[in-house]
């Protein structure tokens, strides 16, 4: 199927609990965009982290709508706050950690070939409490092994001292602890 026009408002779109933690709302799925891209809103809670991973054949862009992330992109750590963005081009190792109480992210992947991985590692949303449902890392790993859209490289590259959000400093000047 080719691309089609899509109009979705706040709260609209298929909602999925993701085995890596958090709740996705599909804003534009790969099938709807003719495979050109996938776009999701992701609601996550403090402490949600991703393993270090790479997308061999797609680019990932994460725009922070609300909250704060600590991002490791190719070994460099950066704080990304509201209205900030990070881009991980295909083949670049990356991971993130939510350091604020909650965060809301807009996630774009180009092309949209990663949809099958996220759907394989997700369940339909059952309640609002799914946002804080603990991750199922065994399921995440199994879905990643079946997918060519993601390769898990290792555990999250963060320590317990990284869980502290930036205080009165801006995200651009917040000191990072890299131990």
C-alpha cells in the first residue's frame, strides 16, 4: 500500500505497551507512510533505559516533548531536555536513560522498517498503569534477535549517579558524570 494522508490528534493512534518499557502511541505507521517513515509518541517514566544498540539500516530521531533524557551517542553522554533532539544515524551506537519523573518523546525512524520489531516487542495497552509496567527484557532481546532493524550491543551505559536530573543548570551546560 502507498502512503496515505494521516491526521491524528492528541491521544489518538494505536497505543502499545513496549517490552523495553513505556507506552507508544503510533502517530504514523510504516504501512500508512508507504514505508518511508514511522512516527510514535513514547510516554516513559524515570529510570527507563535502553540497552546500547544500533539500527543497521535506519536512522532514529528522538525529540523530547517533556522531561529529560541522558543520551549516550557513540560513547558521548548528553542531557536532552524539553524541545531538544538527538539523532542516531544508522550504524551509530546509542542508548538513553529517562532522568525526569516522566518524559514524553516523539520518535521518528526513517525508513519505517523498524515497525515490525516494535510490534513484536509490544502488547495492546490495557490500562493507564501500563506506562509504569516493568520492562520484559527477555522479550525485548528475543524480538531483537528476530529483527534486522536493531542489534543489541550490550547493557545500558549508565550508572546510578546518572539517574539524577539536571538541576538549575540548562541541559546544554549540565555537567555529566561519566564514571
